[in-house]
């Protein structure tokens, strides 16, 4: 269960998301291929998304997404054997527009050999004050089932809820900003059933032994984000984003990103830089002083202190438009994107090479979008 990797890929797919209140998403289809290579992990697979309006008030969307995972990560190398698996995800959604109010409902399900997930989502958006302001309220509920491939009797549930409120404001002709606040609550089995923690053991020839992780069974987090986009006179745009996060596991995080979008004829180029940093969870230790040293114990590097930098380049070419349409197709684009990710974990030791662990990853995505 490579949660960080899947979150990154999810962010890459976010460009295919729904539109804002006051207008239904356009009829379109997207065919995407993504690939992630880094930290001993390889993930790739296709994604197909289709949107279609039923009438002027209702639109439907469906998506099918596949991960082919081959993992020999630092956790796997030091505690288990490399493995390969396939993850399938499918989602259905509906958007309903009535006047200046837009409502969306969605369901997403996924399965893999040791993890099943179902997520239900709902949001409502309202345009106000001459369509200069949009207020959005959202809620999602996730119901997960955690298993072990080596123990058919092991099954543990986990539930996840996210409450969100967002405010988008057109400040000037060229400047638009969005403020979003989210509260998340998790309950149940929240750790990886395969992962273990190290503790000092004088009787071990390597100086330490392993025991299973033990996490708290609840977690509450709060996130506040601000995004602003400024449109330049020559049709380009600059976007700045800042997001802070804190939770009851004592993780405090900060993310910042800046991107530049530049159209040039039928091409659109985007360059982006993203920074993310966070503190250790209160129960994280790279090496515990003894067995069962604390009530809760974790050695997941994603719960440790970390600093990441992501450099992104994206190019899109519009090969169909109002002057070059084909049959029932109104518009078409092909997009290629490359992300270079570097993450440093100062408090997580690399047991293979020694010193603090560092991760470098390359992420690519290629997709074709067709409007009809």
C-alpha cells in the first residue's frame, strides 16, 4: 500500500476534475498513461475517464484506473520480500446544476490483494454576488478493509471522513483566489499490517530486533489552503499555493507551490515547483530503546520528519479546435508531463547504505483529451 505514491498520482490526475459552480463540466473523454519510478518502486497503468451531459442540468462521469505495482522499497528490502500486485479503481459521479447552485455526488471503489476501499462523496457549490464569489461545502466518507496476503484470517476495518469548506473570489479582472479549510477524521486500523519497528536488542548480532507497529486507532487533522492565480496581459498566468496541516499525531506540515502557465499558439507550457515539509509523529522512532517501549510505535518514513521538492514540466498541444474539428469532436489535446521528486528523511535511517534515507523519483504522464 504505497499511499504517498498514490497520492502523488492522484494529484497528477486532478487536472481531469470537475468544474466549479454555475456551469456543468464539458463533455469529454481522457485516456491517460502514468508511470512512477523511484525508491525501489515502479507503478504504471492506464486511466480512462468519460464525461457526458444528459441535459442542461445533469452530467455524469465515469473513470477506470489501474496501478501495476512492483515494489522493492527500503521498507520491503529491510523487512520483507519484493512483491508485485495490481490495483483497480473505478468511480462514478453525477453533477446537477440548478441556477447558480451545483451539486455533485460520487462513488469510488478500489481493490488490491490486501486492501479494499470505498469512498462516497458529496459537494454543493453556490455562486453569489454576481458570480464573483463561489462557496463550496463538501463531505466524503471512506470505508476501508485492510488484509494480509500471508494471513487469510486477518481483516481490520478503517473509516475516513473529510469535511471541507471552500471560498473562491474573483478579486480583480486578472486575479482569482480560493481559500479551503478541511477537517479529516480517521478511525480503525490505520497502519500497515506488514511494517515493523526496530528496538535495541543486545542479544541480536546486528544490535536490534523487530516487533509489529502499533498505531493509535483515531486521528483528526486540519488543513488550511490558499491558492491564487494571476492572469498576465499576454495570456499567461502565475499561480501560487500555500497549505498548512496539523493533526492529533503531532504532525505539522507546510506545502508551498508556484507555477507558470504560458500559451504559445496551439501549445500550452507549464512549469511548477512544489515544496513540502513536516515534523515527526509523536510515536515515530527510527530505533526504540527496548521492546514495547511506548504505548504506540511506528517506523513509517511518511510519519517522520521529511522535506520534499518537486520540479514539474508540462506541455499540451491542441490538435483540434473550432477551425480544425473532426466529425463529432470539437476539440482535442495531447499532453505530456514530467515530475522530478526528491524527498529527504533526516530521522529515518537507510539500513542498506547508511545515513538518512533519501528518495528520488521520476513521474511521467501522457494523456489525450477529446471534447465532443
